[in-house]
C-alpha cells in the first residue's frame, strides 16, 4: 500500500486508480475487493492477444470515511484508456449492488442509523467509455451500471470524482451525469463526444481538437462548474477531493436530490430551459455562455487562479 | 428483402393496431410544438387492444435549431422529449397497481447521439442520460418496456433508446438491422488487428462483431424476429411475459439489463460477469464486520 | 494472435531472503507492466510467469529476472508479470518497486 499521508498532497491528476482509491478514504481503511491477486483479467483481451491487467483497469473496494462505509470504484486511464469491458463493468455493478444491499440490511437492523454511518458509493472516473476490444459486452455493461444507479436512488448516495487525465467520456459520460453529486478539478473533463470526434463531425474550423484551451473550455471542470453540472470545483490534490467527499459523507441521501442535474421530470424541465438558451444563444464558444451567466471577462476568469475563479465566478441560473 | 431502416414512422404503423397511433399525446401531456425535438416521435397507441406509449426516431426529420440532428440522431431536445414521454407515462398510471401499468414500446432506429460543440457545451450526456434514468425508473415501477430494433441500434444511442428496456427484440440482419458500437472495419483500425482475424475470432467470440445475431449470443437481445408481421405478436408476448416475471416476488426471471446479463451467461456469450460479481460478494462478506456500525 | 505465456523457475543462491507478504506494483500501460510478488512455502525456488503480447524475448526475460533474484537474494516466491512491451530497464525498476512494497 502507498503511504497514505504522502498521497494526500499528490496531484489527483497524476495519481493511479489505486492511489486514488486508497487516498480518498480514511487512512488504512481501504480493502480492495476483486484486486490484482484475484487475477480478474479480461478473457476477450486474451483472445485478441492484447496485454491484460489483473484488475482489468478498475480498482474496486470498500473503506471508511468516519463512520460511513464508502464503496469505491476507481478507473485507471493508463490501461487501455480506462475503457470498460465485461469484467470492469461487472466490478462496477457488483460494487454498487453491494452498497445497496449492505445499506438495506443495515437500515433493517438499525432503523435509527444516522446518515453518516450508512453506505455511500464514490466513483473516480478516468475513461472514454466502452472498450472497443469487447465493445458489445462493454455496451451491455454500461446499461447495467445505469440501471444500478437508478436502483441506488433515495438509498445510497453516489458521488462522481472527475480529475484524471482521460476525463470521463462516452457511455461513462451518461453514468457520471446520472450520479447524485459531481466533484471536479479544473483538469477534469466531462462529456459524451470526445474532441477528436467533434472535429471529425464539424470540421477543424468549427472545432480544433488540438486546441487544448478550447477543449477545456468546452468540457473542463471550470466550464462544467459554470453550467452547474459539477457541483464542486476543488484543487488538484487527493486531499482536496477527499475533503469534499468527507463533507458529502455527513449528509443524508435526501440532501443529494438538490445536487442532481437529471433524474426527475422537474429536472428535465430545468435542463430544457438550458436547451432553449442554447438555441437562442447559438454559442460558438463556451465563453458566450459564461458571459450570458454574468461573467464579463470570461477570458480572464478562465486563465486566473482557481481560488479567484471560485470567488468571483457567476454560475448559470436556469 | 424489405427494410424498415430509416422509416421509424412507417414502423410504428406496422407494429401497433391499425390506425391507433396518436402522435404527441402521452397521458395528460401533449407535445404541441412541431419544432421541438422533431427527431423524436412520441405518442400513444394500442397494441393488441392495450394502450401503450410509443417512442421512436424519425430519420427524415431535421432539427433547425440543432443541425447535428438528422437521420434519426438523438439530440438535446430529442433526448429530453423522450424522457418527458416516459415521465408522462409514469404520471398517467401513477395510481394504478404495478401489474396494470401501461407498456412502453421503443421502436429503435437511431445512429447516435448529437455529436456537436453546442451539445458538449450544454451537456449531451445529460439529455440522453435523463432518458435512460426515466426508462429505468418506469421499468422498476412496473411498466413493461419492450424495445423493437427495426433499423440502426448504434452504440450510445442504443444505450439510451433500447438497452434500458425489460426486453429487446430485433429484426434479423436480413432486414439490414444493425446493432453495434462500431463496424468491425473501424474496430480493426483502432485496435490495430486485421479484419480477417477479427472476423475469424468473431465466430467463437461475439463480443466485438457487429450484428443482431452477436447481441443475441451475448444475451443483449432476447429474441430475433424473422418477419415484419411477426413484430406485433412478439412484442405482445413479451409484454405478457414481462408482467409475469415482475409479478414473481422471488424474481427468478429477471428482466432489464441484469436479466440480459444472466442471459449472456446462459447463452455462453458473457460467462465471466457472474463470476466476478460472486467473487466481490464473497470477499466483502469476509470483511463486512469491519464496516458495520461500531459498538459504543 | 494469442498472448505469450513464459514460465520458468530460478533457483535461489542460498541466501534465502524471503518475503513476509505479497505485493503488487505497476499499471499495464503502453511500455509498462504490473508485477505481483507472492511468498510460497512449497520450495525455495523462484517461480516466474510472464504474460506478454510480445513474442521472442524469452531469453531476455530470463536474464532480467535472474539478475533481480541474484541481486536481492530472494527465494521461495512467485513472480507474476503482465507486460505490455516494457523495456528491460522498466522491468527491473518495477521488480525493485514491488519488492520495496513487500518489505515496506
């Protein structure tokens, strides 16, 4: 196990999936389930002659934050881009299911159990979605994860943490959107279609995928915070993500409803006000939306220190 | 051989009882603006006499406000419109017992989600994500949901419009139906493996090849339908079967994504999934005590 | 088009430095690998198993692992590697990191 105290000051962006999993929960509390010694390699990669990893690129386990059991899913971008196949998808669903089941049993046994002692799920995303080497199985697994998230509703809070290299795209973009709360760093990116595909669809004049600033303006943490998609924008350290997660651990599941962006008819109506705004503004750049939200100097705001940004940014009200 | 690809509206009429489809009305809700989410067709019909909600894609529609929407693509408005149709269905039967909630029929012919810059700025992932959550909620509330693939069921669009159903039916590939994440030629280019090798491997392993037959083997499609006329009775039979499965408190017959997971193991296409989950359960059982409330 | 599995054993040099616990290190990124070290009680040999998409480097693998065993004096363990085209220097580095992890 890595040294927990040293992990806390590490850049979240640079951390491996396992370091994130260990560092997010209390010191010494993380127990890996389905870890490398279980040798859960993808049989489909084996059949294709592709390199395999014993955890299939997803670290799963359970730890504690205070009294709260925290079920952790952490994706590893360095292994085939954090892509999700049959094994990784089964691990994600298995963890969410266990959190729900454990919650049900604890609540039945201890009806007065305080929220801060009930299970919570934390997902550290780093993925482009479906693993193409086993695309069909990966797609079917995504549907199961969405189903599991709906089953967790009003029982077990699910928190998304996004601040790793690959960001969170493809089918996993749906999964992140469907969680209760989203914590991002400014280096996190969240979306559906990756920049290269948008460029291919719209042409380089409309969207230049090699323009890093443009890519971050469109899907990066600061932008998603302005849009209200990210609930919290934290510094790029394990400690900062952990502190935010620990704050959330104090809340009852009912408090998470107000943080959601989708998942009810009312929220759909709210998002549709955003869609109407999109049709009206026809933004050629995310800056147009920032300006509309009341930020007169979106360029300065985007480039300034994060602390200043958090203090002065106006978020889009829908 | 005939095909329904690109003909979502025609497919609705072929599936529901003749002349029964009322577009733009679901329960108490009406969709009156013809320019709102034109790529999504929602409404109410009867199917073998029973009232059902119908959701389909119109490949001939073009969304003037969001020009990435054409050819059946699900855009921002379309995704939310489809979600609204599901929530309207839930509201319409809110007072009914689980066993008598109306079915939802998804007619699937869509090539993708809206892939644009404005879509990413505002969050395309939320629009069709909202639709998936609505479908999952309706399914868990008791509404039988059947997806009928009549054309294209591609990647993320199939995830939104299809894969949250209780059961999925598909016309066989003779009707030019397509179910895949990517065509095998694109997979080949990206993962750097020869197409010939992939095609040879696909004979024994259905996880990456394109087509309804491979999804059937994986449990991703419950049944293949061989004739156009066969669609209506097949959907009606699934609705009856779903109701039976949901009424069974022991839940021995699963429906929805996890039912298809179990089917994947049964059909030999996805055998590792249940073993992984069983292993996680047994490992957690061994340490569970540590995570139970501590005595004071 | 299958994965290559290379298996061999290395006899310890009699110093019998043994592991107290198992350890894991590394991510199977491009040009990288993961290492699993596990103590075993059956005998003093070092059992090695390498899974790699790259063919034809059996002798090189053997040399790198033999050097590691000689350098550390380890015995009575199994070394399990998932490789993705790592260079010998990276292999040696990850082996040492895994050992540090097991002893840390």
